[in-house]
């Protein structure tokens, strides 16, 4: 739901199965990925711990309860893994069934149940770019804290609320809490707050951390939107919420350079970490990469995410990055060409030429037949 996911163009392809998630990335209990993250520092006696909720949810929970409108780009089948879409692939509705795209999908249900403060952790699923920090499944921890109406105020109009001291108090508490968590986790790491927009918080912020020479987004947060609380029958209440990307955080904490490492069985990785201990990853020699380019004329309404998804489907976690390396429009033909460089690499073994060529050929033919491109 963050800025990188805001796309306005409708997709030409619809929900299709089977899901192109790597085999080991299907919904499974939280213990599957090797997250060497000790959660103690994030937990507090006051927060209820919720971490076994089903990742399959309704659009009602994932989007509508959170004021995410039906035409929001995050609801497109090019961004979200749908299980069923009763209204058809072009029509988003509250009744759609999908793999949650964020743990915020459980906010309203848990608040409705009467929880005042909770940390809700789970696997979330997004169709996205392919690089060292994006994987179609990752983990988030949602934090929610409601405040005493006697302290921050109760029912009021949205405008009154936004102008109130109570709203400022909650925003200040949120920032202080999250900065404290970062300091405790990372020590003196450089961090910065960015004003953001989420439909379900107001105001909204993003926290970034300086890592590997670049600013990296680790969480989105904000004061819970009055409309979300109203939808949950809690018009008298106010509070804050945040959503933390756990792999991103663990990558910084343990100096893990590639998000796919969380899914490897390689002992050289798994043996380096012990629960409860902060060990820095010691890189071992990587298997060699193999780069292949693919160029094609794109049809109208082409969505790069559909191409990335196809790459995931064909090569699974053997694809390390897919980068758009060249783009140009031929004015005479009125056609645009994209050239993508696909980097194949296994975390566990050397890949053979035959196997890479077979994958690349399959990718070429599927790109042509499924996305309607004209190969060059
Ligand atoms: N759900 C948001 C995301 O996945 C993060 C978020 C959570 C933002 C809670 C605000 C409040 O990007």
C-alpha cells in the first residue's frame, strides 16, 4: 500500500492461477522462513500477541474496512494474489478472496473483538518487482494501540479530531515508540520520517533507515483514520497503527544482502544464526549469476508486474533480479520497446547453461503468448 505500489493504469490480465509463488513460499506457518529475528524487543506485556491468523482474507478486511477504494491500484490483479473474484477480473468487490497484502487486514477484526493493543504478525503476499529486497511473500508485524478517550478525546468530527491535541499526542507517542524500538534494535542507526499517505491513517508517516548507502523504508504508520474506527463500531476511540516489514528489518540488523536468503536451506546460511542472538551475516562465496536479456514491443496496457510475475512463475527463486535496462519508442511505428535483463542465480548450487537456456526460452514463449508482446 505504500507509494511504490500506486499505479493508475488498469491491467489487461486478470486473476489467474496457479499462483506463481515459489514452491516453498506458499502459505505455511510462520516458522517456515528463517527469520533470525528475536521478537522480545518488540513485545511488551501490554500488547496482545496474535500470529496465527489465516493469510486468506476477504477484500472487505484487507481493503474496504480500511477505506481503500475499489479502484485503488493496490487492488488490481497485477498487484494482489486473488483466490476468487466473484465480480470478474475487472471488478473489485468486498467479497473477493485473496492473500492478504498487509497485516493491516486484521486491524478492524481485532479492534472489533475488543483488543486495545496488539502486535499481529504474519506472511503477506504481493506481486511486485524482482530484486534483492522484494520477494512475493514476506512478513509484517502490525502494531495497534488505542488510547483512553478521557485523555485523547472521544467521538468528534474528523476535522475536529485532526485539529485536536489528542491527535497530536497520539502521533507523538507513535513516533517516540517507533524511534525507541529502532534505537533498541539498531543502536545508532540514521533514520528519518517521511510524510506519507495511507487511506487508513491520518496523518501518515514512513520511517526510513540508512542502510548499505541508501535509505530503506522499514515501516508505514499513522494515527488511525476516524472512518476506520467508525467502520469497526469504535467511533468513540482513537489510536495509532504501524506495519513493519520484518525481512527488511532483519536484513539491516544482520547485514543480510538478499531477501531470498531467508528461504534457503543452505547450511552456510542457517548455521550462522541462533535464536535470541544478534549475529552479523558472514557472506560465503556466491554461486555465479547468469544474465539474459529479453526485448519486446509492448502492447497497450502492458504491466511490468505481469512480466515479473511470469518470471517468478517460470524460474521461481532462481531469478535474482529483473531490471528494465532499455526503453524507447519508435515514432514511425508508434510502438514502445522494453528490454529487461534477467539475472538467474541459485542460492544453493551452480546452474547449468542448459537449464538457464530452457528457462529463458520458456520465459520468451510465455511472454509472447500470455502477455501479447512482440518479441524482438
Ligand atoms: N499496511 C501498510 C503497508 O503495508 C503499513 C501501515 C500499517 C501503514 C499501519 C499505516 C498503518 O504498507
